[in-house]
């Protein structure tokens, strides 16, 4: 089979497509054929060697994929060859034509969703759901600002928040992206490059502010986020690329909360509830992953360059 292997940490050029032996499942393992791979920004940090948990070299990157079960090892129940699945991890990495997974890495992919959409589910939608439901405990009728709403997590958050009955605002840096955010369920999409966009947001909320902010770039926005929160509002920090100085008084006068999150801190109960909800949303068409572009597996270096560029609109996927 073909797989992307990283033999040294570095820039995207270290992602090399190689011929490697086919895989076989051991006890309590499942072998899958991968039809599409989702690219996530965290994989660029792992590849470059700056991520806190460095894998042993050489390794195949990736956690998010979609495909079909090829075979199962002894002791596996509930899965059989031909089952359509999406993944939330693997034992061998998913930038490849095959992967070995534990049964808990696998989730049923409804017939209503294609493989490219399935590859775009796990990190974006599970992160957005964890932030909205489990961390912020969002309630129908509340207002939410999705800061950076045009990326994979942002679009997922807009769709999920809309499905929960929230009043949704988003931000984006391009006209095309803002139009798409409205199409996916936002009442309004603001240009975060405009100096007055937060004043515009306050006008739409009649000066009250928003109950909840999902923040993808806290090192740029967090200080200003606190100024547009309603009383007892919450900011969930999903992404951050450096430090920022804030005035704690802005949180104090609003009884506001700043909530950090990383998807992999989810409890087993939260993990199960999240994927149950995601599968249901995919089957009903409520959750509709947006794929920005599809590339051959050999184009993994280019995908790593594009995923970190501003102006993203949905997900980038690789096709083995």
C-alpha cells in the first residue's frame, strides 16, 4: 500500500509518499480501507516537531478519515467487512490507503454522507459540539458569535448552533466566506478585518452583547471578545497561537467566564454523546461538512501549506 511517512520533523517537504507493506489486524483491531483523509492544522504542528506530544519517528500522520472496513481481528464485535465508517483516530495514522484502528476509533458513516464529508467530521464537528454543548452548555434562544466561522470548525459550529436553536453570528475575511456562513445558518456574517465590526455586532444585539463566543484565534481576539459579552457570557477558547494581555475587569463586570478546551480532554461519556449526535446530524442532513478542495495523497505537502493559510472555507481532504 501507499502511505505518507515522516522520518524527520520539519517543513511540509518531510511528508513523503512511500510504498509500505499492507497491514493486518491483530486481536481487538480493525483494518480499514481509506477513501478520504481530513487535514487538520494540528497535524502541521506535529509534523514540524513543535507539538507537545511528539510521535516516534518514522510515523504516518492523521486521525480523521472515512472508508470501509476490510477485516476485523479476534475479539471484535459490532463491525464487519464493508461497513462504512469515519474515524476519530487510529493506531497507524490515516494519511494512507489502509489503517489499523481500535473499535472505539470507528463511527458509522450514514449513507447520506459521502466519504469526503465523512473525513471532514471528527475534529471539526466534535470540537464544535464539545465547545457548544459540553463546555459552554449552550441553550436554545441564546446568542453566539463564531469567531472565524469559515474554517472547518467554524462552519461546523454554525450548523450545530443553528440546529440547537441559537441565534448565530459569524465572522469571516472574504465575501465568499461570509456568504457561505449565512447559508449554513448564521443570521449575520461580519468582516473581522473591518475596524468597526464589533460595534456592528453590538448594534444587532441592541447593545446587550452575545451570550457565547467560540474563539478560534484567542491571541488576537480575546481581549476584545470580553467587551461584547452579555452578562454571564462565556468565551470558549478553541484556538490560540500565542499570548495576549486582557483586562480582567472586563470579565468581572459581566460575571463572564473564559473556558479553555482541547477535544481530547472530553470524558468517555462526552465522547460517546458527541458522536451519537454527529451521526444523527449527518443522517438527517442537519450537519453538512463543507469540503473546500480535494487533493491526491501525494499532495499532502501542499495540503499542509494550504490548511494554515487565512481565508479557509471548509476542509481540505486527501484522496488515497
